[in-house]
C-alpha cells in the first residue's frame, strides 16, 4: 500500500496517479486544472464529443469528464502520458483494426499526448457508441 503525502488516500500502486483535493465542478474546470501541454488534447476531445452527439449531457463523475445520452456514456481522464478514453468494449473491438497504433486496455483507449488525435476515427467511434447516424 502507498499513501499519497498530499491527500492521505491509500492506493495499491506506489505513486498511483490520482486527483488530490476537491473534485472539479465542470469539465472546463477539469481541463483547466491539467498541465498546459495536456489542455489542447483534452479540449479537442471534449469538442469532438460535444460537436457530434446532439443532446449529450456533460458532467464530472468520479473526478473525470463523463458524457451521457439515454443509456449510453463515454468518459475520459487525463493521465501522465495519455488520455484514457473510456468507451464500450464492443466499440473498441469493432474499430480494433483502425486502432493498431494505440494501446487498448479493457474498455479504455489510450491517446498519447505526443500524437495528434485521430479526430475522424474518434468521431466515428463516438457516433457508433451513441448510435448517432
């Protein structure tokens, strides 16, 4: 076990990445709390979701951005070297052949900060997830 010296939370992994302090109240605040070099990717991903999914509900859940519409949802988190985009496993499987340049773990697609976001691919995955034509 490891205890964060700042917030006192306990984790199984040493130096586990996490958010110390009060959770952000909005996605905009969440993005602004990240390092400057991460903010552009996070803002771009947020805009992809908002611009492609009509009537999507944006909120912060589990201290990270979450987007919901009807029974569908996606979320993302800023990690040290990448953004974790949490999306249905079935969607990741369906687009697997187009995601060979990216790491996938369970229901998370890792989008490294040192690569440009694959905008069209993310748009297609998000639309499929929310069943938007």
